[in-house]
């Protein structure tokens, strides 16, 4: 019998297993597929030191209206989806209000600031340093007024959290990124943000480290999880405790145990493009809300949030617009894939990830809801969870608040 079973082998599940293993626990990871093949594969690959505040709804009503009418590439919105999840959106809106958001940011910032240290230790131990680049990330603007406002906001974040940055006008930016055509007003360089040239491969490397240290990973369906007397059973394995780390699939499994956890699914897409694009570092095209990430497979263009029930079969509008904006700045060839990849950011309306034991099921732990920054935060929140499972005091108190997110009849 395993001591702890972890369901899910994404960045969050694998780093959970490593953190528990380091504390001497015997762990088994269960996933329906190989490690790092889902959301943790398809993201923009940023380990984001600059993301010191969780992603809020825009405060400016003009931006909200532009988003609602599809005039802003940051969000593609299906009214039916919003109406079906109205309660979650209202709660997200409440969390986005200035005072509440400032409170949440105070819990969030130290986690983000610890991320590169934790990834650095794991990447070293897993022989995965070649997958990580440590030379920062660009937040670029076409519109000079937006650049100016972004620099002012970066100054504010620097004063509040010490997030270092440097701003570049278009000439200085071209000197750093000679492959760019003109057209950008300039960019903010965030030097402490890291990037990964193959996010799925980084999770695979961390998973191999877990196995090398004596851990076990098996294929199985997490939905078979059940409890008889004080034992949890799943995929033919029995254990005393279970951690659900299924990313966007977590609420579905929790529903089986009577818990309703409202999640906002922010879908994103990517395509890789062939060719010598020449971009040195990842770049957020802020006016078009796409990230261009130089990756092993080619230039990955990843979109922002689509709020809809089902993914689009054709390349979605956000990706088409993003590709057009990227082609105005860089030369590159056709897409590698026939269809774009899509995946879902598991966003909780309260913005902080859920790291706690289920209130009415002893031994059932939950670790999910990292939203826009799960690839960054997995190794850090895994430490919080591991300490809490060992009954040690930790910063988990903030996240115990997430217990109130559990709704259900018990
Ligand atoms: C377009 C896009 C760009 C992003 N960019 C960034 C970024 O630059 N930086 C960043 O930090 N974050 C980014 N994110 C967010 C980040 O990717 C996620 O927060 C993170 O990957 C979530 O990790 P996870 O381990 O919780 O989920 P996942 O990686 O999805 O892992 C969940 C695992 O559960 C398994 N599973 C599901 N159902 C079952 C079942 N029934 N039985 C067994 N196993 C099951 C899956 O196979 C999967 O392996 C981005 C997300 C998107 C969509």
C-alpha cells in the first residue's frame, strides 16, 4: 500500500510528488497519460518572476466592453458560458476589486518570487538546465501611450515588490532583437523571468527525477477513485492519503464526492511555426495579447483567454490575429501542426490556488487552481502542500481560506 497517491502528472502533480518524497513519503503518481502532456505541455513556457499580482478582471469598464464585443484580443467571450458560470464570474469580479486584489497579491507575490529558486534546484537535480533560459522576457507595445502606462505600472510593482525591469525604446529594442522589423514603440524587459524551450520535456525531466529517487508513476483513470473504510483506492492502488492535482479536471472528480468547486476555464491555443524567426527571448505582444516563445519545435504563438463551452475546431480568431501581428514583426514559415493545440488554465474566482484537505473527507487533499501561472508555481505550492500534509505550520493559512470555495451537501 502506498502512503500517498498523487492524481495527475502535470507540473503541479509531479512537483507535489517530489516535495512529499523529499520528506520521506512513499508516493505513487497516477495519470491517464505520460507526464507533462496536457496544460503543462502547451503553455507559453514562462517561469514568471514578474507576475507578482494574480490576473484580475480589467478595472476599466471600457476594456471590459471592448472584450465583451470581441474588440480586444485578450478575451474571446461566449455569453452563454458566462451566464452558465455567472456566480463564479461575480466572485472573480469581487476578487478583482482594488482592496481585495491588493490583499490577494500579498499572499501571491512571495510564491511567485520563490519560483525560479525552486525550479533552479529541480532543474539542476534533473539535469534539465538545457531546457531553461535565464535571460528574461519582453513585454512589448506598438502604442507609445500604452507603453508609457505599462512603464508606470512596472515602477509601481518595483516599488511594492522589488520586481526589477528596464524599459527600451524602439531603437534600443532593435539593438537587442535585430530580427524584429520596426513597428514597436518599445518594450519592458523583465530580466528575472525565465523561459523554457520545451515545457512538456521539463515536466518529463522532473518526473524522471522522481522515479530515479524511488518514486512510481503508473497509468490509470483518476475517476475510479473511491473510499472504503479508511482506505483510498484508485487504479488498482490503495493508499492512506490522496492528492488530487488534475489541473482543469479537478472539479469533475471533486463533484463525485459531493463538492462543487466553481472554476473559470480560460482556454488558450498555440501553434508552432517553422523557420529561422531570430527572436532571442519570449515576447508578449501586449496590444495583441499573444506570447511569442522561441521553443525547440519552432516559434510558439500562444493566445490569451477564450471563455467558451467548447474549443473551436478552426484556428480561433485570437490566434489568427496574433499570427498576423507576429508576422508584421518577424519572418517565419508555416505552422508545424495541422490544428492548433488547446488547453485550459484552471482559474479559481478567488485567484489563489486551492491547497487544502477536503473538509468532509479525511485524507483527500487538493492541489490545483494555479490559473495563468501553474507552470511557474507548481514547485513552490508543492512545498506548502507537503508541509501542511505533515501537519507543520506554513503559509497555508491563506489557502485554507480556499476551503470556503468548497460547496456541497455534507
Ligand atoms: C495557452 C496557455 C499559456 C500558459 N502560459 C503559462 C506560462 O507561460 N507560465 C505559467 O506559469 N503558466 C502558464 N499557463 C498555465 C499553466 O500551463 C497551468 O496553470 C499548469 O500547466 C497547470 O498544471 P497542472 O499540473 O495543474 O495541470 P495539467 O498540466 O493539465 O496536469 C493535469 C494532469 O491530470 C491528468 N488527468 C486528467 N484527467 C485524468 C484522469 N481522469 N485520470 C488520470 N489522469 C488525468 C492529465 O493527463 C494531466 O497530466 C498557461 C496556460 C495556457 C493554457
